[in-house]
C-alpha cells in the first residue's frame, strides 16, 4: 500500500506499508516522471492523481561544475528508510514490548540494521 502526505498539493512524504496513517492519502501507484534535460521533477497530487511539474536543475558554478547537492544526514536517512515499513507509533510499541515479543523485535531490529547499512551506502554513493 502506498500513502502520501501533502503540503498544500505538493507531495511531502511517501509511506510504503500496510498501516493506515492519519493525515496521509492512500494511492494506487506513483507514475515515473518524464526525464527532461536540465529539469527536476516535483511531485504533486491533483484531481486524485500524481502529476509532475518540472523545475530548473541546479545552476552550474563558474568553473562549469554543478552546484553540489545538500549532503544527506545519516540519522534522517535511516529514519526515512525505517518509516517505509514502520510508523513511529509501531516502532515505539515494538521497542516497549521487546521483552515479551522477541520475534517481532528481532524482525524490526534486522530491518532497522538493514536501513542503517542502506543509509551508509546512499551517503557514500552521494560522495562520488
């Protein structure tokens, strides 16, 4: 299931998971944006569907290189990845009950560890 959170009609967050989240809108799919040279797609939700508007790509510097992207924050990246599967409430419940629901905690913990590794790889990839 895919759910989105909006800021006006601009898509602010995307959640992939089975739990319905208050304030999010359930959608069936997210279409791929068109690739337009020099443009960046920005996702909006209008008339019950995802649409894209295109903004100019970052300007180049005087030496001809692109403006560097904003560095990814490790903690924020891990949190975003964990939120794909667990809401904050679900995560806190699992952590509170880890002594009584060991299997559920182990599954959550393995997923969280994989998110940490994925975040490290994403940040390393961004550096190159």
